[in-house]
C-alpha cells in the first residue's frame, strides 16, 4: 500500500507533470487523443462504483445547501461569463459557457478525501451534478450561448449521455454481480493514472493553438482563474464544518474538464475547446497550493 499512499500524497505533482508533458512531449499526447474519450469513460466508470442513486437522492433531500452548491456549479460561473460576452469572440464565449456549466469533476470525491474534506458530501453533489448533466448542460448552453455558432443540443446531450450514463450503468452492473471489491481496491491510484493520460491526451492536440494565441490564452487563464477561485470560496463559506467547507469548495471549483474538453473537441473544434483546456490547466494548478495548504492546516 506504500505505492498507493505515495500516489495519494503526490496527486498534485502527477497531474502537474501531465500538464508539463502536454507541452514538452505533445507527440505522445496526440497519439493518446483518439483514446481520450475511452479513457474518460473508464475513469468515469471507476468513479461511479461508489454511486448509489437512491442513497444519493435521499441525502440531497436532507441538505438544501447541497442544492445551492449545484446551482453554483452549473450557473454561477456562466452568469459571470455572460457579462464578459462583449469582450470575447463567439468561439471563446461559447467555449467558456460550455466549460462554466459543466458538472463537477468525478475525482472531487478522491480530492476531498485527499484534502481532509468530507468525501460523502462530495459524492452526493458530483453524482447529481453528473447524472443530470445530459439535460442541464445543453439547456444552459442554449440559454447562455446566444452566438452565431450553430448549437445542436441533441448531439450535445447524446455525447454526454455516452460519457456519463454508460459508465454509470456499467458500474451498477458490476456492483450487482459483486465484483466491484477487487476493482475498487486499486481504483484510486489507477484513476490518477487515467487522469494523467486524459490530461496529456486532451491538451497536446491544442498545444499549438495555445502557443500561437498566447494573448487569448493569457486572458482565458485570468478569467478561468477568477471563476475557479470565486466558485470555490462561495461554496466554501456555505459549509458548516471544516470538512464540509472543503468538500463544497472542491466540488464547486473543480470542473469535469475532461468531459468538457472531449465534448467541445468532438462537437466544435480546437478554438471552442480552448477555454476547457484553460480550465484543465487552472484547476490542476490550483490543486498544488490547495492540497499543500489544507494538509498543513490539518496537521496543525
């Protein structure tokens, strides 16, 4: 279990390495790109092994604050982006809206536990956020993204159904036949490895776009940083206990950027995917000080 503990304690470093390799060795990431959707589905499957929808629904009914966190995840950042519309091109605005309304990342359960938060609260929130995303995300994109770019909500919903609901159903079947125990035993370190590969595979193909549009990339980095930090702290103050605050903050700030990037690349192309790539970079850079600070405070 030493390797598992080593991976857990250095998750931020592994993810940061994936970001660096995406720019230093893009050829490997380009090779991984066609497999990124399948790696994402496998990552979602591992994350869904602990999800029992009936239990999740019972828990959310007891906590109205959880519903407020869901509103922060899906709506808060999009409202801020709406005010920035006059300063952005249609492609970047659409990409920001899609990234802003995306569900919470499935890895927030693991990250909440890693940062000494309440993983059960994170599980409830991210479960509902992701399960409802095939309906909520296309609807919110239609509501906020009034641009010249044609948007097909049906294609978006079907794409998200494939990446979210299919792994959820497979996880339920695996639990039903009682073979999830051995998989879950090594699920956490393997999930980090999958996340490492997915990040490498989704950033490398747009590396040249980032480097050739440094001014746009810099602007997006600032915008996304504000959205992530604001979402984290708004959700953080809603929590009551310290563990709940951490779980709420991470759930609201850490988006399912892999789903966002894969979806935008599949439906729109690299320029619309650029904001999702910035979310990938910002979210994982934000993990570095977050994990270190929260672990240090926990020891105190």
